[in-house]
């Protein structure tokens, strides 16, 4: 059996009396790209919040490399090897692109202020920033204030911030939301590139992106994982088709994929 980087075992989350996540179990294998899909309000962001420590599950286990991380603080989970991006772009708009990345690199290695004074330390950080700039195709924008980037460039910067810590597991929340088809295609290429030899778990609504990027797809409906399989098997799964074609908001988009 392949190595699981992340394992969810019967994870549930209640908000008051409402059961939002119900007995979710999932294995994310080392090196795979797994997309979490599901209709609006299915609980995808809630599940990401449980995995990344923003909130604690009501019950169940979340194992990161064999260690139960359920209920740990986000920074502790990060130190154990998980980074996440958010649905809403999360950058420092008043800092330049390279300053954003430098801050992420410094934060990720737990560097204190004094670290800046050590030239060797600083040049190591700058070298890492250069690698990140190249990976996210923003070398030519290094001095640009983050607020002046295009939306797609801001999302790329956010991915750079997310991967700065070199964690084994990367969680991306709707990385192509709001992008044009052409921007999405560039973002997919970028994500493929930066997740080589990493493990990716991502929430994504755009089925073209999902089918292009994912090795496997997990489908969440009303807080339950109803299927987790290869893209082809998910496409042919009648339960998934019913869930998607029943989703009024995306019926037309989804007809193309499942219809
Ligand atoms: N803190 C909270 N308190 C109460 N209910 C919540 C809370 N957070 C989320 N919910 C509810 O949980 C359900 C799932 O929300 P969630 O945002 O996880 O869904 P989602 O699948 O990410 O949706 P979308 O695709 O629209 O982003 C929704 O009904 C939401 O109202």
C-alpha cells in the first residue's frame, strides 16, 4: 500500500446542532494531486479548516504523517508539514512581490529579527526568494507592489507564499476562482510545476481544472465523502452525476462534464 501523507478517519464537525461534516474518511497518498469537489455548501472549506487547524473537529482523527493533528493550532500543523492558501487572496498589498516572498520564507523558517543581520542568512533567504519568483513566473515583477499585480498574478504570488515553507503537503482553496480560461490554464501549469514531488489537496469548482490536475477526486456532498476515485471513474459514477446535475447553480457547466 502507498504511503498516506494525510489520513482522515471518521471526521465530523457540528456547528450547534447542524452536522456539517459527517464521518469523513480519506487518504491522501504521498505525491498525488487530489481534488476535493462538491456542490456549494457541501462543507469543503469547513473540511479544509479542520485539516489546517482553523477549527477543531467534533470527533475523529486527522493524521499528518502518522501524527494526530486534530485540534492543533495552525502554526503547529504548518511546522509539521502542511501549508494552505485561502479562497480569498491573502497577500500583503503594500509590500513588493519579493518582500511578500521574503516574509513568507523568513516566517516559515521561524527566523527572528536578528537573522536579518547575518549576511549569510540573508543571502540564503534571497536565493530562496529568487527560486520562488521563477517558479511562479514573477521574476520580472519582483519590485512591483503586490496590489498593482493583476488578479491572476496575485493568486500566483499567493501560491508562492504557500509553497515558501517547502512543506510536503499543500492545500489550495479554489486556486483558479475568478480567472479567465487562459489564466486558469496558466495557473494549472504553474500548480503542476510547483507540486512536483509534493502532495496536493485542493478545492476546485472548475471541472476542466479538476480533470486536468487531479490524479484522484474526492466528492463531498452534504458533509459526506460519497466517492474518491480516479477522474474517469468519478465522471462515470451515478451518485456523483446525480449530485452534480442536481446542483442548479452549476447545472450548465456540469452537463458538459457529466451530462
Ligand atoms: N462557523 C460556522 N457556523 C455555522 N455554520 C457554518 C460555519 N461555517 C460553515 N457553516 C455552514 O457549513 C456549511 C458548509 O459550508 P462550507 O463553506 O464549508 O461549504 P463549501 O462546500 O466550502 O461551500 P462553497 O463551495 O460555497 O465555498 C454551510 O451551510 C455553512 O453555512
